[in-house]
């Protein structure tokens, strides 16, 4: 199947049999020449394609894109996504017969076109997912509410630090270590839950993680010493941390790249309500009922979320549920399932031809837990993670130091301490929501430019191959530069506002709180963009990739939170945050590298993975 062409432009025929129009004309795609050249370098060895004929014009050679690579790279049918790092271990253990051939493109994109090419063009092409937009939103609300517990459990705790310090008779710097251990485990735990979600299912992982979370909160409600607080805060983090990566996996299962920005924005916005209401609720509860009541509140809220998951959330993992047409049974089926059963197609039904068939489930092993770390060796993934992790660390240090910086300076009560977190939380919610809208707008802009450059009419859906050829890095990072500049300026000004004698009165508190709003808004915008890009870069292992994202961010964040108070005491708040601003400036070129070389790195990874699968096919 060739790409749609303008009627007046004859196609150029290249070796793989694909058809392409004239070269791109849009300025945003000046690097397509380099991108396709990079793919061409590896394509013959990766796919076994014959070398480019010498009498073909150089321009036609550089037009050999990822579409040619994927069409020419016919490999045995795999019972797992190519990009899923757990796949190799699973294949070895399952020892399945891979007799059917298909193109390697099943692993190179999310198959996110509105219409997926079928094996026989005479049959209707099934959608990426059969759920209606309203049904997708219902699932997004459920997983977003579940994702609320990771930031909520952390931020509801901040206003109580002073009360906990007095109760267990420990310095506030020591009590801050319970925040550090929470963040450290929050980073490590998804490395276990993410692969479990990508192999055994989203629904079962959600249920398991909430059981752990509820047990931890009940234990914390009876804790009266520093050691027990440290231990059960770690278990609490282990239970709550996975809700983000598993929720992102659910959204990746049911949405296409074109619509994902809005869903991811809402997912982040609802989740970030914990940043907004958590400290306020924590301050109120601590003021009137004591800090132990915080954990009973979390038990009640957690049980409500678990009940919603058990009742209404179906399994969405695609090798179990397909595109929503495969009947669910056992643990994978919600107790209330009539609203989804209308989409189920029984095996052998004529209407179910060419639907997504079930494949053998990959096994959950120690290797599957460690394998996602391989993502860190991919250039485009690494630079995206590293910059996002440092932004997250700086924002975490701003948030965790708020109580220690504001309470003695402005003589605030526990309730007032909770209220000063409102600007930070409101910024997180609004930043995530508006960034989702911006992501969708930027995607439409880049897609429109791609259509113009490649002669694809606006009313023709892009095929799966064309979507994998679209420069997704530029679509996600197009507006990031504005957020980075605002973030740097706000961080530099924040330290100055908290060290100025003229702003030491309560009215002067308005300026640092306003700067906190800008820091949180821009940081959340960068998180949302990076999270969406990570999902796009790692199809087939969305939860595992998000888990690695959390691992890097939370590990650096834990180190930052553990040390920020000591740094401020040593060199002062003004110099501390000025240094943080300079560090951000020094790391900003990482995003420039992703902007310039991201698609080339992605194309080379495609060629390398195709070559690896070809070699596995020969061995089989």
C-alpha cells in the first residue's frame, strides 16, 4: 500500500516497492534528508534488502525512510512487542512457534492510526480501539483518581512535619528523611510494578498495589516513633508509586498519539490535585485531629479508589484485551461489565476477522524487572529522562523546603502552612491541563506540515507507517522552550524573594508564592510533555518506560530533597536557588539535542531492532 499522493505528482519508486511524492517542502522538516539517510545506512543490513542501485538519483536514495525499512523487513510473527525489553526473556521461556510472517512495524509504533491496514483490503479496517470517546474518558477518570495517591500521599504530609517532629522528638531535618525515603521507594517500586503491568495486566497490578497501599496506611496510623514511620512510609510509597505508570499504560492502550495529549494532560491534572488539596487537607487534619488522622483519611480514600477499579475498570493490556473486542474473563473482567461487553466479538465471528488476536502472555520474571533499564541506553530516551529528572528535582526541593522556609519566617500555624501550598498545587493542575491542550495543538500543527510535505490530503487518515515516520519529538517539544525560560527565571527569583528583608512580612509572602506558582506550572508542563514523548518513544512497554522515567526522576529527587535543607543552611537560600537556575540552563541543550537528532536516533534504533529480530528469525 502506497502513501496517498497528489494527482499531479508521479510517484518515485524505490527499492522496497514503496511510493513517495516529491521531497518535503516545509521548513520544519529540513532534517528529513538526514533522517532518511540515517535509516538507509542501516537498512540493507537490518532487512536484507539489496543495496541501492547506482543509477538511482541521490535524491531518491535519501527518500528511503522508515516506511521502506519497515515494509522490507519481514520477520516472523512475534508474540510480544519488539520494543518491549521483556520480550526476549518471554520468548525464550514460552518457545512459541513463530511461523506467520509480518512486517516489523508492529513494534515500531503504537499502531495508532484511526484505521489499521488489514491483511485483506476487502475487509473493513478495525480501529485502534473500539471504545467510544466517552468510554475512554471514563477509564481515564478512574486511573487518574488512582494516580492521585502518589502525589497526595507525599504532599498531605508536608504541613504535619512540625507536629511529627514534636511528637517523636526528632529534628525536622531528620523527619524530612521520611520524605526522602518515600521518594526513593517511589522511584524504585515502579520498576517492579511496571513490568508486571506490561506482562500480567493493568487491572491485576492496580489491585495488588492498592492492597499494599492500604496495609501501609493502616500501619502508619498506629506509628509513634521515627523508625516505624520510616519503614511504613517506604511501604506506602511502594503501594502508591505504581499508580502513575500503570495509569499511563492504560491510556497508551486505548488512545492514539493524535488524541493522547489531551488524555495525558487530564490524567496529569487530576493526579496533580494531590499537589493542590493535599497540603490543605493535611493542615486541617493535623490542626484539629492530629497527624495520625491523615493516614485514616488515606485509608478511606484508597478503599474508594480500589472499589472503583474492581467494579468498573476492564483489562486494557493489548495482548490480553486486544482493541477492546476480546471477551474478558476472570480477574481481567470488572464486576460491572455490561457497558463494555457490547464490544466483545466471539472467536470465529465474521465481524471479528482480522481483529487483534490474543498472543501468549509474556512471563513475569526477574529479567523482565531488570530489562526496562535498557531504555537508559537509548540516546533519545536518556536525554529526555535526564532533563526532566533535574527539573523534577528542583521543583521537589522547592516544595519540600516550603514548610521550613515559610513557617518560621512568616510565623504560620499548621493550617496556614497547608494553605500556602495552594498556589503550587493549583499550578500543577492547571499546568497539566493546559499542556495537554497545547500537546494536541502542536501535534495537529506538525501533522499538517507533514501532510503538506508528503502530499497527503487532509481528509485521508494517516496510515500506521506514516505515523511512525512523523517527527514525534518535534510534535511534543515544540512549545517546551517557553516553559524552560519561565522556569529558569522563576527559580532564580524565588531565592531572592525569600532572602529579601523587605519581603519578610506576611504581605511580602505574595511574591515567593507567585514564583512558586510559575515554577510548578512550568515544571508540570515539562513533565507532561516528557511523559507523552516517553509513551511515543517506547511502544509496547509503556508502563515499563514510565517506570524507568519515575526511577530516574524520583532517585534524583530523593537526593535533592535529602540535601536541600542542609545546602540552604550552608550557603543561604538566595545562592541555592540561583545555582539551581544555572544548572537548568546548562542542561537545557539536552532538549536541543533531542529536537535536532531525536528522529535520527529513533530511526537508527528502528534499523537496529529490525536487524536483531532478523537475526533471531534466522536462529529459529
